[in-house]
């Protein structure tokens, strides 16, 4: 079963797909997986979005990231 690295290790920018925050994250198995932001849990979870779709999506604005509670280092 694929598991995300913790703390989360995002590859590139957080993107927006129809208003959903999504990104590409590294896994414990040294792979990559698509993730979406769960607003209720304030955490990333594995999604069924394709990595290609996320790569082509537009980056989220800092205002939107802040509104969602997503902290970027």
C-alpha cells in the first residue's frame, strides 16, 4: 500500500483543479503520487488525479493557499 512521507514532501507547486488544491507528493517507497488537500482534516490525502493532469494545472495563489490553511515552506 502506498504511503506518503511525513512530513509531506511535495514536488513543485500546489495546483488548482476546479478549485481543488492538488499536488504531487513523494512516497515512503521513493515513488510519486497525486494528492489533494482535505480541508476538514487540514492534511493531504492520496487522490486518483493523474500526475499529468496536476502537472498541467495552474498554481494556486498565496491568498487561496492561506484561506485553505495550507502552509508552504
